[in-house]
C-alpha cells in the first residue's frame, strides 16, 4: 500500500491542485446555463417541450458515453493529456452554443461541452488518487464543493446576463472559465518530469500503465461497482431533472417569475456546497455509509411531497430540500477511491460507476418531460420522481460493509464465478 502520510496540499503539486479545482468549477456550467433563459433562446430558436427534454437528457447520456470510453482512452493518452484535450473541446462547445442560429447547432454545442465534461468527471477521482493519495477525503470535498458552485453560477447569473447582453453572451461567457482551467494542466505537462520526481518522493500511486489485465472488463461483475452505479444514477438523474425542469415547474405551480425560478435553481445547486464539504469527511470516518444514502433519499422525498401538496407555501424550501438530496453524489465520488486499492482500480471503477450511472439516469429528465407533456401538469412527474428516489433504498443496504473492488474481483475469479 502507498504511503499516505498527510502533506501540505501544495507540496510539489500546486499546479495539480489549482488544475483540479478549476476543472471542477467548469463541469456543470453547460448543464445549468440553458434552463433559466429558455424564453430568451426561444425568441430566436423555437424550443418545443420534446426539444427541451432532449437537451435535459443530453447531460446524462453524454456523461455515460464519455465515462465508458474515457477510462479506456486515459490508459492510452494519460490522465493529464486527456483532461487537457477534453477542456479544449469543452471550450469549443461553449462557443458553438453562443453562436447557434438553429436548434441543431445549439444541441451540437451542448453535446460537445457535455461529453468532454463527462470525460473530466471520470478523470478527477484518479487524478486525486495520483496527486493527493494522502488527502483523498479533503480533495473530494473541495472539488465536489466546486461542482455545486459550477451548477449555481449559471443558474444565478444566466438570466441577468441574458437580459443585459443577450442569451448568446450568457451562454458564451463560460468558455472563458474553461479556457482558464486549461492553463495549470499545460504547466503540469510541461513540467511533467519534475512533477513525477516530486510525487515519487511521497510514494504516489502507480501509473495507469500498471493496470491489471482485464480489470476494466471484469468490473462489470462487481457488486460494489453496480451498487455505486445505481446510487449515483438516482442522485444524478434527479439533479439533471431539476436543472432541466425546475424553473418551468416553479413558474407553473408556484407562480414564480423567471428570475425567481432561476434563483430557486441556484439555491438548489448551492445546497451542494455544505454537503460537499461535510459528506466526504464524514463518510471517510463511518463504517456504514449507507446511512447517508437514506438521508439523501429523505430530503428528496420531503422536497417532492412539498411541491405536490403545498407548492406555493414554501417553494424556496422545497427547492433547497431537493438540493440536499444529491449529497449522495460527493459520497459516491469518495467511495470510488475508498473502494479501490490502486489508481488502476480507481480509473476502472470511476469509468464504470459514472458510465453506467449516467446511462441509468439519462431517461429520468426525458420521462419527466413526456409525463408533463402528456398530462399537462406536474403531479405525475413528481410522483415518478418520488418513486425513483425511493428505489435507491435497496442499493443503500449494500453499502454497510467496506469492500475493495480489487479484492472482490480477485475472490470471484479464484472462485470460478467468471473467467
């Protein structure tokens, strides 16, 4: 096992620290930037309910595909090289959305920005394990916190920016942030030999090239991997449903203005800040982390019931309760590293959990849109969200005991359970 004695975060890895945090600050801007300014875009590019449902589903599909293939590509190109390439394409996607004059171009830019965000999603846990094996819990807290901020920023500022400078500027401004996040990784790659020497001094985890043969394929047989993927799917599916539909839902059933609805989405996203700070640090000290999944489910249920029963009484409260539900998200990010012994295991588990998780989450925003379109109201979609949140209670029971994915797969192979 590597030496994981705590060192200062900046001990020979300052560029990696800044790079990881800046990338995390970019990973949700493309998701939350459209829904608060639908009316502005619709004035130039007609947007149907199905069209919006497709855009709401793109994040989960894009993240699923990029997660499945990103782990394999990382072994060929390297973590840092693939991350830098992804951020460059993400920047192009933001610019393309800002220049869109048709639904197709808007969708294409969204797909580019989100596929590359998905690749970065997969790379962050193993990058934390590579550069900060002694600070996994703290680094997971920090970058999960910035993921929440990344969702809240466009939710809060998209509508005011569109009002003052146009929706094109509101969508395009995020390309500047993604461009800035490239710079530390250029420095890391330029000084790669020096970085490797410094990391060797603290016994960092082995290189990706040391991946055990067949690990990426055999992880499909892992109960640990499937459990994390299902929990991840529930959390992600509900977050992206909120990003796509909450502003319109609050306008329809709570009488909110577009600015108020955007503020509610921002408040929902910001609830991830305290959970991102607390959950990884708390979970790293708990034996039964499944309890935290039940807590997250409880917040989802309270928020959805509030919108069903009394939507106008406390819409901000209901939005914030739903925003606490995704506390499961930073928990799973942490468990990707806590349930793997090696960097190779982290890469394989990260690719599987996020790939399968996002694939399972992808239909949720689309189903919500279809249910709303068919019924003409929000009761059926909210009942559907209640049911899918409660479904996570089953995998939560599987998280009672800590099991490493490498140990589980080695045991299954030695027992002849798969070849």
